[in-house]
C-alpha cells in the first residue's frame, strides 16, 4: 500500500513515546514493502521563529490554512491509498482533515491520548482523574481550571480546537485506532462514533535479549512528572526503606519537571540511583536487568509502552490498577497491580515482586508469552494493514472509486454516511 503519515513531532527536549511509535510503525511498514511517505511539522522549529511568528502559533492550533493548501496539493500529486494521522498539535491542526477531503483520500487516526475529549489529553487535574469535559459540548471547564500548562490562556486554543473541530474529526476519519480497550470505552462514553473506534495496540520491537534470572534492580523509566506517579513511588520507597528496605536498589531513569526533586531525593542513598536520561540501547539493557519495571501512573494511561517493553524482555511489571494497565498486566500472572494513588499498596507490591523469586520468574515467562501473542511486530503489522484495507474499503464503497471532493467551507464529504456523528 501507499501510506502518507501525518505527524507533528513533539519537542526533542523530552523523550516522546508517541514520536517513537510513529517512527517504528513507519519502519515496520517500509520493511514489509509498503511505500510510506511522511508529512510533518516539528515543535523544535518554533524556537527559531521570529517573536511575531511565535506569538501567532496559538492561532494555528484550531486551524492552519497553509497546511491545508500544502497537504491538498501533495495528496493530489501523490495519490496515496490512505492517510494516517497521529498528532496535529500545535502546527498542523485539523486542517489536515479538510485537505484529505479535498483530495478524496481516506483517513485513519491513531488516538495516542484523550485530546478528542480533553484539551490537554490527560484526563487528569490537580493530582487526580478528571472527566469534566468528557461528553460536554464545550471545553469551558478546562479553560476555567487552566488545564494545559496550568494556564487559562494557554488552554484556550486547545479548547477552541476541540469544540469547533469535533464534528470534522468524527465525520472525516474512517477509523480511529484506540491503543487500548480502556481508552476506547472512555471515548465511546463521551459520544464518539463507536463504529469507527477500533482497538489496535501499539507494537514493541523485540529487544533481542530477555532477562536471565530475576534481575538486579527495580526500574522506573519515563517522564519525571507527578502524573506518572513519581512522587507516589518516592513515598512508597521511603516506606520500604523505613521497614528495612529490599536487597535490590531502585533505579530511576528519565527527565521532566520533577528532575531536581528526584535528584535531591536520591542523592547520598545506597538504595536509589537516579541516572538521568538513557538512550535506547541503555533503556533496553536496563529493562532486561530488572526485577520489575514500575509504572505507578496517577492518570488513566491509554497504553503504557514501558510495560509492553518489559514484557518483550521477559520482565514483569508493577503498575497502577486503572486505565490500560488493567488489560496489559494480568495481576499475579504477568505482573502485579496496585491500588492507584496508594503508596502503601505500591510498597506492598514492590516488596512481593522483589522477595518471591519463583513467582517473579514465572511472571517474567508469562509476560514474554503475552508479548509474543499481542504486541510483537508481526502482530502489529498484520493489524495495521488490516485496518488500512478496511478504511479504504469503507471510504470507496468496496472499490467503486473515491467519493466527491470535500466541501470547501466545511471539509465534509457529501454522500458519505454520517450516522452516529452527533455531538
């Protein structure tokens, strides 16, 4: 197939699981013989803009007319079979959907987060889950609370985009790929068209090495932010230390807003190592040497790449019992689940997984089997191509040719079914 991938790359200052998923899917498709081109913008490029151009960026979030013009011309010249949209914030905007309608090319979109129903995409506010905007016709609660970067002003463009482009998304995309059933359930309850929402888990490349023995450390690998449960983990580890500690250290790898706090907390301790950012090879080695990876997220994760990566290396996980983790981790079989936000529960699961080596080994083997069944590249490729073909068949009515070009003002597709598109 000929696929055009559309993606606004996140800043390179922070590791992005979404950027990595996009790159790995592109590589997987190309290796299988498919033609894949990329239409992208980079958030890194904003820094080089003039002050006036930087000030105008928020105006492009709901709609970027230049992107519509550029992408329409490219689509008409190259005629891909399908366009695969990932992230459009902040420089691409939902104008990419109008371009696809203009050129008569079907669209699929991977939903990496909850931005279809929550301006910052996290369903998390003030240290707890929040669903005030889910199912609402507007996103005024998000503006009132300043949910994006703790700023009402910064939240406005996202809230406007969500409100004015809702119908464009829901009618202009043939297939939405939810990366977990938990995410799909939330979106269906919000009113999104259930018939267009399919579950397509992220795949994880085989690391080429699996754990030998039961590991040498517990590992937190990810963004150092409160929503990822970093403070919860520190509290749980302090409780473990006060009770005599464990025979293995805690290794924390990553960067983020809590970096200085984590570094200060770990300084001078024998039972904790803060190692900063790891490159991909270091990440693979650290995971394969783990007793378990720890994913104590406070928010409702849509997937959890680190858990799947641990499975690939034959390593169990200790994760919060909500969001996608409930379907990724079979409690007591491929890992352990703890009560979300509960430091005592997390501490108890960490103690158990580190002090029961026979159980740990069995969970690691079961985790690897689960990876091979559900998250390997072969499974990911089969599912991806299957959904591309379903989207093109639905768009073209089983091969009757492209539908009429989208309306210039709305980008809607005349003559295409729009059932279930109510806001």
